[in-house]
């Protein structure tokens, strides 16, 4: 912000740096949300038995996806996981409880949003907008990779394809 106000950096560079910072923060928030869920429920397993570690991606649309983030920008996000079917690899010996992968990843998405939106004395990290996910607000918080692909091929509007290409 100081570089922008003083003119030391052009607006385009400031925007790039704000975007890069948001990417690093999102990666860290994913780890913050991931670890307690894995500790409680074990790792998600795909149907073939392979481990998802994490098998989860945060897709950034809007200003973040276009490298145009500003100081007051919100984050337009879509969450996708790669673990259709199956459940977590809970270990009863260490008091873990197995849950379905879809529930695990839904909780992961909720936790990420909660961390980003939590109000502190210094404000919040970012406002999060999840309306661009498949089927908008009526859609699942976290889509499986297969369902996301199916949606893009069969039901997505032209502008959704354009937004995905921009991302």
C-alpha cells in the first residue's frame, strides 16, 4: 500500500504482489484447516485405496484468478476434491472417526472459509464469495473433480467457461 501511495510501484505490480500474498495465505490456511481434520478422521482415501494428501484444490476466479487483486478485493473461490466415494482412513487405536470423503471435504471447505472470514481486532483476512461454484449458492460447497468436469461439459454457461479460462 505504501509503495502504491508513494508511486514506488505501478498499480499493476502492487496488484501482482497482493495476488501472490493471497495465494500464499490460501496455501497456509488450507494447511491450518487440513491438519486437525486429518488428526480427527484420518486421510481421505480414493476408491482405489490411494491417499488424498490433500487431493483438494482452491480455484480462484475473479480478481484473484486474473492477477488483479486490490486492497479491498474479496476472493471468488471454488473448492474441488479428487476423492469420489470412499471414506477417511481412521485409526481406532488413536481414536479417529472415519467419515465419508464428501463430508470431510465439505468440513474442510467450511473451515477454510471460517478462517478467512473470522473477525479479529485487526479485521478479517478476506471476504469470501462462493457463488461462482457449480450451481451457485444451491450447489455443494466442495465439488468432486468428476462432478466439476461434468458440470463444465454439460451445464456451464459460456461466461463460466470464460471465467475458468481467465483463471
